[in-house]
C-alpha cells in the first residue's frame, strides 16, 4: 500500500465484495466456447492480485487498530 493511502473498513468491505465476483467470472468464462489456458491464467492472476490487496488492507487495519 502506498504511503499516505490509509484505508478504512469500508474500503475493505468493497474489496471483499469485488473478490466475490470471482464466482461470476468463473461461470462466464466456463460458459464461453474457445476459452484458453491463457484466459484462465489471466483470471487466476487477477484474483491473486485482488486477494493480496484485500489481505494487505486487512493487515493495515489491524495495525491501525481500525477493526473494532
């Protein structure tokens, strides 16, 4: 997380909701003909980044004692 970019519990809530989109994205990609390994790899990488960002936010909120 960039210095000075303090997040709050509402930011974390938004990140959690974005992470739940993984189910819709998997369904959409599964229903599409011609899906390649590269398509799946891109989705995997996207959600890896999303979950890493979410966990970084969680760690920052714990550090700041902002989750009460």
